[in-house]
């Protein structure tokens, strides 16, 4: 056995020593491994749950594409029953995982199983209302983006809608007290869309994220109805001292009231920061203070310096004014 860097081959004796050192590390430090534990949620099955939900929320766009009205009863019934079974299993595993991690002695598998069934049943019962809200999000995206040719395009192609769809689901599970699964869902959406929305964030109706890439919405953020975010917006918390565990559970992220627009790369921080109804935050603004209803916040216009072609330096000649960048756009 040898590595690809051209070093000397690893002998069986070396391999034995490496393995022993790794195992010693596992035993010496309990962080970063899940050994001697029975329960771990399955990211693969949680992804399958997301896929089932997309088929339920947007039939004909995801999954089977030749649906007719005659097929719907059987098709949707099969999707929902399959979803419920997978939800029950993964919620049970998440609950057992949490108990086992905190204190293996308190692990009660039958209790986790029953709780998984109860939560899955409640969640599935909320699906019609979740879908109603998602259709408002689809409409908001179509109304808010002149480049959207149709609502079909929004559903099939817009990463912002995918991020919001997964968030609506993860948030319901978060409210129902399911550990870990909501975060696995939100991080799946993060990798697919570039938008990082914590499942704890409370988001109102008709929400639109344009372009999605780089958007961050923190756990205790409150967002009203008819809010529009552009790419790169951060609704975050101010940095806290290391080991500030007491900050968990308190309001750390901003409140964004109804009909607010926040343009690209703006950063709004702090649990006491409120963006009033109808306010507008311009691109690249950095805010840690509240904004009153209807106010507009923008940076002062930058001073631009433009070089004409005659100012290009000759070969081996003089340099340009140091304030002017020598490149083409």
C-alpha cells in the first residue's frame, strides 16, 4: 500500500500503528464520533422525504409527470402514506439519537417510537396549509421578478423557491420539537441553493429570495409578509464571546416587518434591530440599528475614477494614476 505523493510505501507494521493511534484518539476524546451508540438519523432517507414533499407540493413538476385527474387520489395517497412511514422512522431515530447522546440511561425506544408516530401524524395534517403558503411564495416570486416568464419557471428553476419550500417544512418540524432533522433539511437546501436559512427562523407569507446565492437567515429572525431579499443578504447576530452558551434561546437576529426590501449584500445584525414596515435597505449596507417604517437606507454614492484610452500606459512607459485600476469590464 502506498500513497500518491511518491513517499515510501506504508508497511503492515506502519498501518497497524496508524490504526492503533486513530482508535486511541477515539477513546481519548469523545468528540467527533458516534461509537457504541445505536441510533443515527439517515441523511439519505431525509433527502427522500424532501423529494416526496416536493412531489406532494408541486405535482406534475417533481416525480411523475404524466398525471391526470383520475390518477390523483391513488398517486397522492401513495405519496402521503410513504412519507408518513419515512417520517415516523426518522423522527424516532432523531429522538433516540438525542436521548442517547445526552444520557444513554434515559433512552426509551418505545417512547421515541410513539412520539415519532404522533409528530408525523400532526406534521402530515399540516401539509395542506403549508402548500397554501408555498403557492403565495410562488406568486410572490413571479410578481417580484420581471425575468420570470411563468410560475412554471419559478417552480422548476428558481433556487430561492426551493430554499423557501424546504424551510417551510423544516420550520414545522422545528416547531414540533424534532431534533436534528430540520437542520439536516436546511443544510441540504443550503448546498443546493446557496441560501442558508435556519429552520428556527419565522417567515411570513409571500416571501421571495431573488437569486438566493449567499443569503443567510439566522435562527431567531422574524420576517413579516411580502418581504423580498436579494442575493448575499445576511440577517445575522453580532459576534459573541467564545463559549457564550447562555445566548442560546434568546433573540439574537433581526426583525423584518411587512413589505420590506433588502438589496444585494446588505448585512443586518442584532436581536434588537427592527426594519420597519415598508422600509428599503440598499445594497452593501451594514446595519446594527433599527429603521423606521418607510425609511430608505443606502450608502453614499462612491466616487468613481475612469481612465480614458489615452491614459493607458505605453509599453515600458509611465504608470497610471494609482487610484485607477487597469482592467476592462
